[in-house]
């Protein structure tokens, strides 16, 4: 018996799926940088953790955001360049970090180390400048240090620090959560500050650089805040060209329960919370369109993911990496595909050890979490054209009156054919899914499935991490219709030829 029907409308192209929606975020928080990406102060070694670098390289990350997060708005970039032994030790105003759990920053890992990491793993850097406690000159100087190829003191300092050629950093975030830890600003106040920064940072590519910069403004899940920010930006004398290329928001879910202690009803509520990101995308896009257009200003979700009660400052915001969290990530990536006409980037929080991370370390060991497997399974979508899907799925009524769809899907087309991802969001039962490609008669399908042999609350450890790898999924093809049975809480990737 078929429980769900998915129709792929092959000719109904939404837009190209920006590879950057598979982006990531790393902050000086807990063990993300020190012990995670860079050897901590207690280690005899100095430099990158090669095991982590290898795992991140294999994932083909398109963009990596740094240095924060709240940390960015009390970070002064010049503290983290030059000879490491001469760098000042500063406060970390917002977070304890490294294995010693100290609210201090050694500055051992700074701009050149981060940009070298990006070169190692083949990713685009996204730098967040300090608006909360910095000034426009500091921000413009950072752009010059990173990107200018001429004969100035800052360009020469970069060369002295070991990088002759400019880094050509394209993405620049003007602040972080400036409605909160970034200065407790009103939207009008932030808009005025944003204009000041955009004047100096945004002018760099007019004369000094041979490439364009993309400026990213900080938005909020309070969408009235976004509307007021856009109104203030739109009422300035900038004219038809707006001083921003993207507007962001942050979306965390799952703060009210621990996966290990919850039941199936709570799992359902958690997945519904994850899917609320679709409403936020629609509403921030509407705030943009009311003043400008999402053709010119894209939507970025530059922090998103599961945040459970275990993740507190005292624990370095660490939590187990479970199948349930990975399942929620798949559901969110399907939403991003369906909104490829407005989505220009997304950054899951965070890359290593912290929150909804993809890689975990313990001493000399590093391993991929279940969410890492989801990003790997969804990789064929990157750069494809997203196409509309209609999903006829059973639902489950939740206590608050919402309905959780038990099966979700998204699809894309490219040179290698059609790629469909299907999620069984039902943590209790298997579902048989039929997939039809409108206007096409597929002859075969190659499919993989994740988590078929795991309970939804299972967490990855160094000992069992390999067991979460994708397995072959049997998909039948009859009269051009694909049929597969998905076990409870599983994710499938199907390449249709």
C-alpha cells in the first residue's frame, strides 16, 4: 500500500540551487575553533587538525562564516594577525572556549589562519565585521588587508604575514544580531549604522579591488524589525541601488527538550519547529519585496539548526549528534531547495563540536555526525535547477493544532538527470512512497538511504560513526513510476536516469 505520492514537475523550474545554501558557520565558542579546527593551547602541536580538515574537505563546503556570532561584535581583527607569540590575549565577552572553558581569547587563530583553512578545504570565506563595538574604519581596513593588491601599509602587512596575493574575500557581513548581542539596536539605529559601514566597506570595490564585494545585513526573526530596517534603508539617499546584497536571519529550534529524554510526540513537535523556517523565509522575503526585490537582495539564514537544553555556556554549547537532528536538517534542506528563488546562502551552526555540528572531536579522534551524512547525500542538488514537487503525504495532528507532514521531498535537475530527496519524518512507522516525474518516463534509479538501521535518538560516537553511512535503497520502476519503502526516520537520495 502506498502511503505518499510525490510528483516532480520537471518543467516547473524554481531557480538554480545556490551551492552556498550548504554553507557552514564557525565561532570562537566552546571547542569549535580550539580543539576542533585548531590544536588547543594544551596540545603540543600547533596548527590545523588534519583529521578535521580532511573531513571538511571531503564534504566540499561552499562557504564558511567566521568569526561569529556574538563573538564577532567584540572582536578586533588586528589582534589576530602577525607573529603568534606577539598577539594580545583578550576577553571573550560572550563565550567560554577551548577545553579549559575560559572566557578568554588567545588570538592564536586569526584572519590568516581562517583564510588558510578556507584555502585548504576549498571554500569561500564569509567574514562578519564588528559593528557593535567597532567602527567603519576598522571594517574597511580589514577589507584592505584581505583584498588589496597595491602598495599600502595594510597590504604590505598581509605580505609580511605570509600571504603575497590578496585573499579576494567576497562576502562581508555587517555585524551580527545587532538587535541583541551586537548592540541592542533598534532597526532604525542599525540601519543608520549599516549605512555608515556600507559607505566605507562598500566603496572598496569601486576603485581598490578588481572584484565585487557582497554586503550582508543582519535581520531578525521578528519580521516587523526587518520591515522597519528595510523602510529606513529605503528612505535614504542611496537611490535605486541599495547598499546591501543579502538580508539574514537566524533560526534555532528544539531548545525545550533533550532528545535522549523525549518521546515520539516531542520528536514530532521538534520536526514541526524545524519546518517553521519556511514561514520565516517567506516573511523576510516579503519584507525585502515591500521595499526592494529579492532579485536584487537575497535571503540568507546564516545561523540555523537544533539547539537543545544541554547546549549551555558551561558545556561549550555541546550536545549529542543524533539521527533526529540529522532528519531535521534534511527537512530544512528540502525547504531551502523549494525557496531557491530567494535563498542565496545558509550556514548551519556550527561546524565542529558546537550545537548542530557536522564533525565531532575527542582527543586525537574526529568523526562525522549523522548530519554530515545528510549534507553529503544532498550534495548532488548543489548548482542544479530546483523544480516544483507536489507531495501528497499523510499528516499527524500535534497538540498545538498544527499538522506534521510525515513525508517530505524536493527535486532538482541538471546534467546528470533528476535528483530527488525524500524524508520520512515519521519516527514511528515506515512509509511506501511513489514518485512520478511529470513529462518523463525514467528507466532506472540509483538510490541510497540513511539511518534505516538506527533508532531516531541514536547519537554518533567515534566507535559507531561509520555505521551511519548511506546504504543502497531498493527502488522499483514500473510504468515510469518509482516506488520505495522508507523505514521510520530515514532520508533517501534518488538519482533518476
